[in-house]
């Protein structure tokens, strides 16, 4: 599109669309969808063509639209990302060249309004093409921009930004860049970060260097090149420009994360640079210097865990931890204490200030060096926690919070015990910031060290927390409610389910009353999440209630049903109203769910019609954020009233199927699948009339390539739940469900990707559960004969599992159980197929596991297999 009038027409169309003109937006979409090549060519013509007085905003918009046609708005839209890239690759190479040339030309425009959007657009194109070693002109052109003196600073900055964007996108997309290209990029970037360059160039180059480090493994192996990179970054931390210093520290943090093993020769300089910066530089730069140590802690924690695992397995340690944090702790921690005393004067300021960065770093150090931190921190805490200066009191509390997680109970326990009476007094400190920190400290103690709360302080603790729930500031009240939640969770961990009484029983009524006052406070929907903290504490208290509080719970149920009715009746006038209403409905679902899990059927049945009407009403609202909680509540109701739930199925089934088809909100889909399983177990064969639509939805979940992978395991497992519920009536679904299971059983993942290995284990566990359920269901329905043809491929699947060194104990348990089920149900006809080495290996591995439950399954399976083999 070289015609000037056409360029101007498109420019005007872009401006109109930017003003939300529906007709202009429609024309642009039609242009894009009808001929993508012409669309790109038109946009780059608007962007790159000089001398025709095109509106500067239109040129910027053109570059932005090129980028947006290759990069989805949301980074999680992986299917859309693949679609965009495939559409680009499908263009004729000559068309692509006609787009790429003007982009490189536009990057040389002296006006930032042209060169900057051109850099972003070119980076997106390069992110598609460089991993395939296409666009050979890209890097030479960019290197020329940086090295040729005639090009303006704007061009050089845009070029460095382009390199940075490009590396960032390739890294995010999982692509690779060949070594020649990496060398060229690093050379240009290190040149751009040099002290002789302008601050704008150095800032852009430092950002580009951070993004390119992912591809610099070979360069970091070479001492000379590594030294050039590190020296450039360290020199840039001394720049007069704060933004350059921040960007340089971001690059150093990236080096620490990616190339820890190469840090040793630079650690002395890095220690001096970072500690000096923390003490003397402005807050934003100091936070990045602290981030270096926080990130180093995270790396060392992983390495220490890895070392421990290697030693336990009798294997050599491949990546030793150098314990830099331990070595620096004595000198670094006092510097961090100074940052803890730089609190904001505004108690409502939640910005990530220097104090928060220092506290986070101190926490990370504690988690890294563990017991050693106690001796370094308590000499600061003890004299300052009662100091007349509120900043010192608050800093002491924050320092104590930082070391609650990391040290062993033996190291920190006595300090916790001694602190509780003092902290309870400090809940009434004259300074609100100190009160807030104190409430947070108590909450962490309740979460991490409840066993060290003295018995004689338990009642005063509960009284203080409940008081603060109703009359404390929003922040203090939120922390108090969280502390109660943590206390309740700790009680749950230490008692049998539905115990006759527990430590909270005498105080339950008063605590619940104060929490209800809290959620009804006028400020309950402010930024402190008062309502959320209060309702979650109420839910947890209900879930841990002992038998002597069941009478109280039975009185609560009608009250919460009434609250649900009131919440459902609230009119929605705007998005904020909608969000508040759905949050309240979701929280009430959580409370009702726990009440249904606690109370007996006779108490619950009279209220269930009202509850189900409320849940169905909430589920009828499209795209409501509370659907996940609604389905969980329905599951609890079906568990509580069992086969009486069938009366609600006609009304509920359409909402259930909608949940199963909610591909976009995959968490809702997963919970809906779980609800199918729960209802199947509770109403058994009475679910059969609804199975056609349910099974169709489940199969569609498996077929949809865009759905989140975490949906697949529960869907596959659900086949077994349905089969067990309907028995012989599962026959119509047998062939295609087994086909889906066998297809899933072929899934393979790389041996070096722990996340994918975990996923594969979960997937296989679900497949095995499904087969067990299907076999049991067909057996109960006297239809096992129809399953015989599937035994051989299932045994092949079990053979794969037997040989998999990455399988976990759950998969082994399910595999051995399925082996026993096949032997017991199919009998002598499978004698020759099951009398194989892999079957014996599965059983022997289970017997040798040291897990009593696994050994029990193996003993049973061994007997079943032996019976068949000897028949």
C-alpha cells in the first residue's frame, strides 16, 4: 500500500477506531480478517512512510496494531498466541519481507513516536522468526543502528529496546536463539551500556541485557565474555542516573538466578556495591540492591534442598551451594535492620516501600540459614521491642516476624513463648502501625508456632483477637481474624474429626458473634478485605467445631441462609456492585458448605430447598465469579442428604452441564467435574437419566485443545465415578470413554521437566482410577464380557508404568490395584497376559516401598494374580 491517499485513509481509520468508532473498528477487523498480508502492509506503510504529514498518533497506532496482531492481550492466551504466529508464518515470504523492511526503516526514524512503536513491532516479528533462523537482515540492521554515529540517540535507544523486547518475547515463548545471533546481540548491548553512552542508551541497554541473559549460557562460560558482561552491569550501578542503576541491578539479579555457579569471582564486589547502595542510594535503587540478596536466598534454598535430596539418594551433588548468604549474614542483617525503621508515616500505605523489601529479604535469609538467624536477630529485637521510639518497636516486631519461618522449633520456640504476653499488650500500642505489625506477628505465630503459645495465654489471646475483630482498625481487624483462622486450623490438625470437644469450644459462640459483627462493619468492603478475612475465619471455625458446638451450628444455618437471601436480593448497578455481591455469595457458599459437612441429615433437610434455590439462582447468572463456590456447596449438600438429592437434579443438571462446558474458567470446570463425581456416588443409578448430556460435556472437555491441561485428569477419573454409579447402563459410553483413556495413556513428557512429570503422574493416576471404576461398574452390572477386548492395551499401559522411573507412589498404588482388579474380575482368560515380568515388578516395587497401605494393596494383588496364574 504505497499510494499516499490510501495511507492517509487508513491513518484516519486508525484514529477513528482509537476513538471507539464502531464502524471504523468493524472496517479494521474486516480488513485484517479478509487479507492479513495487506493488513500488515497497510499498517507498516502508515508507520514507516515519511513526508506526507501522517498524524503522529496514527503512526504510533499502526505500530501498536502490528504488535497486537502477533501478541495476544493476555499472556495466558496460549492457543491464540499459536494462532497469531501460525497466521504470520502462513504468509508468503515475499509479503513478510515487504513488512519487515519498512519496520527496520521506521526504527531509523529520528522521531521517538515512530522508532519506538517500530521497535516493538519488529521485536514481535523477530520473536517469531529468529528461533527458525529467519530474517537474516534483522540483527545486522540493528547493530548498524547502534554503531553508526550518524543515527540519532532516539534510534539507538529504540534499537536497544527492540533487542530487549525481542529477547524477552523469545524467552517467554520458549524459543532459542543460535549462538551467532546471541553473540551479536550481546556485543551490541554491552556496547550500549558503556559509560561513554548517554543515560537513555545505558538504561535501554541494561534492560536489553537482562532479557538477553537467558540465551547467554555459552558466553557466561567464557571468563573474558562473562567478565565483560558483569563489569558492564557493575559499572552501570554507579551511573549518575537512578534508572540506569535500577536496570543494572535488575540485570545482576538475573545473573544470580541464571548463573549462580559463576558468581564467586564477583561476590566481593557485589557485596560492597549492594550494601553501599542499600545504605546510601535512593529508595528505588536500594530496593533493587536488596532484591539481589532476596533472589540469592531463593537460589540457595533450592540448591540446599537439592543437595539434601542427592545425599539421601546416595548421589553426588552436581550443583553445590556456596552459602554466600550464610557468609554475608552477620554484616548484612544489621543493614537490613536500618531499612526496617524506614516505615511510611501513612498507616494505609500499602506500597512496596524499602521497609517491606528489607523485611522480605530478612525472611528469605531466615529461610535460608535457618537456626543461625536467631542469634543474629534476637539481640536487635529484645532491646527495641519496648523502646520509646515507635519506629524501633515496629522494626523489632517486623524483625521477629521475619525469623518465625526458617529456624527449628528448638531454636525459636522459647522466644515465641516469651513474646506472647508482650505482644498481647502491644495490640493496644498507641501507634496504629505498631498495632498492625503486632497483629500480623500474632497471626504468624498462630500459623507457625501454636504449640509454643503458653496455656495460660490461650484465653487472653482469644479475647484480645475477638475484641480487635470488631473494634480494631481495618488492618488490625483483618490480621486478628486471620490469626483466629490460623488458630482454628491448628486445632483441626491436632484433633480427630468431630471430637467431643476441643480447645475452642468454650469460646466458639463469642468468637463467632464478634466475627459476624466484623463482617457487618460499614468498612467491611474496604481494601483490607475485612469481610473476606472474617468469613473465612467463620468457615474455618465451623469446620473444626467439636460435637459440643453442633447445637450452636444448627442455629447458625438459618441465619446464614437468611444472609444469603439478602445478598441475592441486592441490586447490581455497576461492576463494583456485581463484584461485591458475588464475593458475598461465594463466601456464604463456603460457610454453608461447612455447615452441611458438620450437621446431620435430619437437621439439614428442612433448609435444603431454600439453600438449593439460592444456589441455583446464583448459578443462573452468567460469568459469575462465585460459580466455583456454588458447585462446591452443592457437592457438600449431596454428600449430606445422599440419595434425597435426586429431587434437585432436574433443576440443577443444566447448570452442572454449563459448568462442565465453561472452558474459559477452567477452575469452575474442574470443580463441576468433581461435583459430578460426588453426586454420582450419592445418588448412584439415579444419575443415569442425565448421563448423556454429562458424558457429552466431559468428552468435549477432552477434545478442546485450548482448555487448561489441569482439567483432563479429573475428567478422566470422572468416567470411573459414573460407571460405578450406573453399572450396566454405562455400556453406551464404554467404547469412546476407553478410547479417550487409552489416548491419554500415550502421553509422554521430557525427563528433565519436573512440572510435566508431576502432571503425567496425576494424569496416569486418574486414568487408572477410571479403569478401576469402569471395571467395578461393569462387574456390578454383569457386563464384564464387553470389557475383555480392552484388557491387552491396559496391560501394556501397566507395563509402561512398571518401567517408568519417574512414577510416584500414588501411581504405583493405583497400578497395583488395577492389576489386582483385572486378575480378580477377568480371571483365567487373561492368565497368559498377566503372567509377565512387569506385573511381578509392580507388585515387588510396592512391597519394597516401605508404605504399609501400598504393601497391603500389593499383598492382595499378588494373591489375585497368583490365583489366576495357577488356575
